[in-house]
C-alpha cells in the first residue's frame, strides 16, 4: 500500500503532494475486470496470465482488477483469520514485480526480498519465514480502499457507530503530524515523534515498549485494545476494546497505537496509501544511504476485506525465493 524516482525537495511539501495524490485516487476503485482490461488493451487481467508472464520473465502492463498480497506459505487466507482487512498491492506493484523478475531472475533472492521490501517489510536482514505472493481478483461487488488514516476511522464509524472512542480532534492531530515531515524526515521519524518509540530501536527489531521510549498514550492504547489478530485477538474485538476500555487522552499517539495493534499499520505505514521502506529501493541504482526519502516511497497500496482463498474468484500463488540472510547486502548496498 507508490511513487519512485522522485528528486529531493521539502519533505512536508512532498508528503502533502502524496496525500493529495492518494485522496485523488478515491476511497475505492471499481472491480469490473472487463471494464478495467478494456481501458488497457493487452494488459494482463487474470492471475494465470500473470503467472505465465512471471515464469517467462516478461514485463507487461497489468489490469487494475488484479491485486497481490504476500502471505505465509501454507496459509488459507490473505491475512491471518482474525484480521478484518488485508493489505494488498496494486496493479502498479504487480508491474514492478515483473520488472524485478526480468532484471534479477538470475539472482532469485533479489526478486523475492525485493518484493517484500517493495511491500514494506521491516527486518528483512534476518527474515526467513517461507513467503508466497498471492495474485488474485476480488469477488463481485467487493471494492479495495485506499488505507488513509481517514479511511480507517470512516470504517470504524460504519461498523460501530460514533462511539466517541476516535474523536475528530485526535484524528486531525494524527493527520497533521504526518503531513509536516521535515526535508530529511520519513514516516519512521514521524512514528517516533507521535509515539515516542525510538526509530533506531524499531529498525533494530525491538518490540514496542517503555524501554525504547514509547509514550503512555501509545502503550495505554495497546493495553486497552488487547491481543493482536496475530495472536488470539481479532481486529473488531481489538477496536471495540479500545473504544470501551481506553481511559487516557485519545490523541494522535493513542489512535496511532490502536491502528498499529488492531490492523497491522506498522511503523513504516505512511497513512496515505503509498508504500515506504528504509531499505534501498530496488529500482534506484544507489545504496540506501544515498537514496532520498522520496526515492524510498514505493507503490500504491490498498486494503481489501480479509477472506479465505477459496472465496476468491481466481488466484495463483508464487513462491518467493528469499535465499540466505547472510547474502542480502543489496538491501543496503543497492540492487545494481
């Protein structure tokens, strides 16, 4: 859930421009494969055709009717069962994955890890869990949504009514905080500014806690929300728990905390529907330290209702070759 190859400039101006771009996309997009394919003649419009292009190392355009989600190998749903929504990559991401496959097919880990980096995975220096890329179409009538912060709070109002747990003042504070990045700041810096959690510790793989500086409102939100859907909770119970149990200030830190805990909006999440990672962008031929913040923004991301694979009209899985963690110097040194 992307813009690439952009030159340096004011971080605040750039992020405002990105926000405007995300809002211009709208909160959802139509899912008519025929209509989408008709606008782009010759584009890949089925998962099986995408798989064929992947195997042939072809670079082709992809219809907006196709989406992609990375998932643990052997899973039966887009995201673990407790999640309300799953994160999904757009057709622009799928086109870039074909580029990766074409460019680095002889070095498969650059493709597999490159996909995960483009998605926005942290901790890729040591990531070893077998991971697949699901490419799929959505059921008729189901729409993908741009995961802006405002979208989440709209969905919560629709699901639970206006409970008062997510006040407009806190929402505004959160949106404002993420719209005022400095020229060399990124979303991890802003996560630290809002929550107190140390950027360096997060990028080192530390868990969020008071030990790395996380503030009381953020940690109070996590405690009130209860178990994550990654463990024994569900997104909906998590959001409900926060709205009914949290007694602290419902400020930007608290609202950022509930999105973090209940819907996997991690510290790399931009809140505007554009992906980001601190590793080297695979398509920018420079080391990570020499790439600008804007060059580390990636593709468009969406959220779709989480579902089991058997409920999707069509789908294929592509196993990602991740290689050995000891051979991932390209994450920082650059891919080319």
